[in-house]
C-alpha cells in the first residue's frame, strides 16, 4: 500500500515565543511517523503566517532553509484563525494525501496524530481530535465552552462535542470541501457537512508552552456567535415564535383593558404602561439585532471577497 503524504497545517499569529519550541516537536513527530512507515518521506510541516506583527514569518523562513520538512506561506494581512487554517488546507489539498490541522501553541497532544493516521489507514477520511476533559480550563471557560457545543447541537448545527480545529482530513474530502464558498467560516461546523467516513480520537489538552493566548473572551464569544449564525437559522425562527408570543400577550392585554373599561375599573397609572413599553421595546431591539446579524452575513456573502490572499511562500523565496 502506498504511504500517504501528510501535511501538518499550523496557523501562526505572533508566535515568535512559542514557535522555536513547538517546531521541533512537530518535526520529531513527522520523522517518527516516517520511520514507522506510516507516512511518506515527502511529508511536510506547513506554517501559515496570519499577518503576524512580530518575527514569526522570519522564523518560518529560517526553518524552511534549515530543514526540507518545513515550509510556509504568509497571508497578505491578518484574516483570523479560521481563514488561516482554511488557507493552509486549500494550499495543501493538491500536494498531499492527508492533512492534520493543529495550533502552534503546543496545547493539543501531538501524539494523537499517531491514532489519527492509523484511523485514516483503516479507512476513515476525517478524524476529529476531541478533548477527553477540560481540567486545564477555568470553570467559566469550561462552562461556556461546553454550553456552546450543547446550544449549537440544539439549534441543529452538526458539531463534534469538545472538538476544536485539531483534525485529520484527507485530500479527497478537501477537494469536495473546496466547493464550500461561504465567507463566514466556522470550520468545526462545516467539515461534518461534507460527509465521508469519520471517527474521533481522544486526548488531554495541556497548558500553553510559551507566549500568550490570542483568543481572549471577546474573540471566543465572537467565534461562538459566528458559528451559531453561520450554521443555523433557528434563531430567526425563535424570534418568530417570540413575536407570536408577545403578540398574543398584547391581544390578551387589549381584551383585559376593554373588559376593565366596561366594568368601570380603570386605574390611571403609568408604571404598567412604562413596563410594557420597555419590555416590548427591548424585545424589538433584540429581534432587530439578530435579524441584522443575518442580513450582515448575506451582505458579506454577496461581495464574494477572497477569504485569504497569499503574499509569500518559502519555496518561492528559495527560487528567487
């Protein structure tokens, strides 16, 4: 059986502190898999520089000169984690048989790649890396993350519980995934839509090896909202149901007011009117906000802007 060519796709944004450490771990893993006869010797480690403002791209270029297993591409500007992963996958899809996407910070267990490759060799086209537990997270982060996955599934989005962006995808799946042209990207919800045989491997996540996290609470919440509105229209339907419910309450209120008037039990007061007005006004603003979010996504999709632009490649530098 032909050994598969593996490309490890690693998005990097301002990772000058951690990259010199984790790059050696990725190289050791590639060489280990090659020595065990599981992957081809032409396998690569593909770094995707997401418009870093520090020395990340220079480090990637130096690594590419140092060892042939290292290669890199650089985006013309920062476009976010999801676009960077997608750019790397699309760059690799015609060059390899399988890809494994993983973050640069060393938190995801690199040894899980062995099980991923084994699962591929047994016939799986997609292998999800799933966290077995969240002991390294704070209570707040663990609670919000697990709630997010549960909410997504209840809203009809097909996501793998406790899976982020650590996964193996075959080039066959990537060829089909290339037909997904949406600008609003949430990969962990989009990949399951492609189908094909899949499975999961479980691992424990570690603390970040060095540097600082580039995903604060605000970005996590933005990603969560992106996922919900990109994969499900149920929020719109919930608004419709809420509108019907509020309308019914309004009708009941009108009937009650008429009956009270006919019985002469009219009480002059402004508190109840103010409360009802504020409640209905708040509901209207909320509904308009959610609807506006969907309209904004439609607006962005109609522009058909490129999701990434590659400005440099390490192998093109070598040719110059």
